[in-house]
């Protein structure tokens, strides 16, 4: 293993640890705003992992969509739920034991699949500028799903404004 590969592995595992810590913060913290900040930390670490894996386009999309849009949407939803923020209602869920058991079973199943799979390295490296091809596919083949998602997000934004006005 060369020094570059070793450093890449170290950065990858550090970012994976940060993503895991952020995810743990997101599901265990009692304060919803701090929980959302843990989710943002996890999303940023995943974007860093994409950069380490040389998937720059996906990393930028991760930052724009998840860190930018989804996290801000979650923070707006938290601000709009006044009952949870005032402490009038309990934020604890009595079904956390069942959810933890299902999550542990899913984690075990995925771990068994990962460890039991014979992973082969790609024989041929991808050549050419893939971003141009991806952009062409987005505006030709996948234009209808892309526009459907944009209309769905627009409807959610209008709904949030209507709820905020009340």
C-alpha cells in the first residue's frame, strides 16, 4: 500500500466516523435543533466521502440538496411545530425499543450481505467527461422525473408558506 492509498483510507475512515457521530447525534439528542445540526454534520461528512471517492458531482449535489435544501426544510419544520418547542407535548416516543430492534436487525442483515459478497474490482476505468454525459441524460432521458420532483418541491414550499402564515 502506497502512502497516497494509506492517506486516502485514513481520510475515508475519519469522515465515516464523523458521519456516524453526526447520525448518532441526530437520533439521540433531545433538542430538535441540535438533532438537525447533527444531521447536517452527517450529510457534510458523506459529501466528504464522495470527494474522497472522486465523485465530485455527487458530492456537490449532496451539499446542495441535502445540506442546503433538506436541512433547511427540516429546520423550518421544527420552527413551525410550536407545541414541541414549547414543551407542551413530550418529544419522547414510546416505540423506541421496537425501532431500535428493527434497526439492529437491518444492520445485521446488511452487514451479513456486505461480508458475504465477493467484491470484484472494476476491470476498466471510466473514460471521458462523465458530467457532460450525466447532464445530457438529465435534460433528455430523465427530464420528466426531474420536472416532477421540482413540482413536488414547489408544492411543499407553497404549503410551508401557507402554514407559516396561519
